[in-house]
C-alpha cells in the first residue's frame, strides 16, 4: 500500500519535473535565498569552511558560503529536472544542452577491457546526476562497457518516500530493468554474485564512515584529521581491480566537467591505505580549485 501511495505522490510531482530547466533554476534561486535567510545548517557550513581554510579571510569564507548555497539550489533544480527526463530521449536532451562534458574516458575504457574497475567519487558537483554521468560515459563513442555493467553503491535514505523518490530520480535515464544501484549494506553480496562479470563499481567515499563501516583509516584532509572508509579500497585490492578517481566540477551555470583520473592499474600492488590516501589528496586539490562545488552542509567531521 505504501508503494502505491509513493507512486501516486510521484505522479503528482511529475508535471512539475517536466517543466524546463530554466523554470527550476528560477524556483531554486528563491529556495537558495530562503536557505541563507533561515540559516539552514549555517553553523555546520561556517565551521567546515573555517577549519578547512584557516588561511582565508572572513570575506573570502563568506563568499564561498554564499556561492555554496547558490550551488546547492542549482543541485536541487537539476535533480528535479532530471527526474522528468526518461531514458534515451532524456540522455539526448542532456547531450544537446551540453550539461555534461566527459574527460579521461579513454583510459577508463581501456582499463575495463582488462577487468572490473573501481571508481571513487565524491560530493563534488551534483551527486544526484550520477545516473546521467555514468549513462553518458557508458553510451559515449569508444565505450567498452554497457550501462548494465555499472554498479553504483549508495546509502539508503531514512524516509521511505525519500528513498523511493530519489531512487526513481537517480535511475530516470537508465533502462527500465536497470538494477545497478546497490545499497551499501548488501554490496559485498552483489560483488560476489557477479565475480565472473566485468563491472564498473562506483563508490562514494568522502562521507563520514557509516555505522556499518568496521574498518576506518585516519587521513589528512583539508587541514584536519579525517576518518575515512576503506571498504572500496579493500574490495579493489582483494579483486585486483584498477582504480579511478572521478570528479564532477561545475564549470559554468548548468554545466559540469566529469573527469576520470587513474589511481592505479592493480589495487593489489598499491594497497588500500595508499589508494584512499591518494583519493583524498586528489579530492582536496579539486575542492581547493573550486571550493563552492563541495557539499559543506554535511557533518563530515564529528
């Protein structure tokens, strides 16, 4: 019964989602302003920025904070809009608008020819467009893997409707039978079941370790001692996967450059600790280059 109710609510939202992207940006500019006005998580944002950039002056931090809230509003706008686009027609529309530019795919394609690949991503850019990023990567000229080979690991949301809505949104451009979004608690079961299949595993790795994450590593990140999850590195090391770092950089209003950078050809020769350390070093560099592009309202340090 709950599932029927969730579908009904999504059907009510769908006409709004089908509105042009410009309409969503206009609405979310107002939302962004409201978030600043009510100081949505302002204490968290301010603390994270101050600790991450101790050398920046108050005016610089204030500008990053303002730009971040504008970015967060655009993330919301793009998330609503992408949910109103579907499958091939939706992908074609994303291509026509030039929303996503891909870099470094050639090395990713070559790595997949040899075996499964681990891709470590983060909350830079719009993480809710992950389906669009990967769908275009799999369908671009020269790709060596189909969309069905992609597995994105995610953490289940607490609210049942939120989980239903965002799962539907994230897979709006994928084939109807796409089963490549796997909850973190069951990902090892999924990997073992597909040991004989070549896969592209995408792990978000910049969050505070989940309660289920038994293994943790302390790394230097943005001038702070930071607890990091090691599960993705351990999986890659155990199954001798090549490892790539993925960054989504907002380069202009409504435009992202998604870049794949190789960390290693065989994780078993590099080791989990070195892989995770390299990942955080690359992420820190990207954040320094474009600070407002990161999710500062997340309680990363506890």
